[in-house]
C-alpha cells in the first residue's frame, strides 16, 4: 500500500489523467472495495458491477478530491454507489409490484366474442386525458416497458409508474360505471 508522499504522487498523476496512476489506485484498493461491496450485497456479480462503477466514478470525480484521507473519500463514493444500488432495487421491486397489479387487471387482446367489451373500453379510453390515454396505449398496446416509456418521455420511472397507475384506476372506474 502506498503511503504519504507516494500516494500523493499517485493521486496527482490521476488528476493529470495518467492511466498508470489510475492502474496503481485500482491495484491498491480493488480487493478492499470488492470486499466492502461483497459483504454488503452477498453477490459476486453485483460486487463486480459496483466495483467497476466505483472506478469509473473515481476517474470522473478525482478532480474533486481536495486532500485529507483518500480512503475516506473513496469509500464515501463506494457508499454512495451502494445506496444508489439499493434505491434502484427498491424501484425495481415497486415496478414488479405495479406490474403484478396490472396483470390482475390486464387489458387483453380483443377476441371476436369480446367485441362489445372492446367497444366499451374504447369509449372509456377517449374520456381520459390525452397524456393518460397515451401512457396506457404505449404500455398495453405498444407493449413498451415502463423504463422505455419513462426514457421516451424524459421523466423518472416512478413518475411514469404513478401516472399509469392513476390512469388505470380511472379507466377501471369508468368501465365499472358504464
């Protein structure tokens, strides 16, 4: 492990974009950071992904290191990456729950015997506002994922999920009332 002046020279080289210095930092900290992630996640694959993300962030953020304990700075970034990973897992869990709810009340492909139901559904869809109608069409008729729709609309996936959920609830109320 590099100490004092040696570490300062390596970090200075990193700030100048020297690939050998970045390589030294990776060699010095990869096993400790991997161990940190592995103890938190219990998954080798996830730990590898988080470690890769950490070193990408290191390259991006090395200019913001202003001295003090480099290890503390590096592990703060590692901690933030882990917390981002947890938030992402929570969003995916929420997405799975919403998808499960949708499966329970899925708008299905029309069958010839369902002509009347399709007509009723079409009649109620036009009563929804344009944005809500578009979300439902993109999700169920175009079969786009929530992630794809959110990216298309340049909005957070949670916003897309919430708007679609409210739209389906409104459509369900309209269908039950007709």
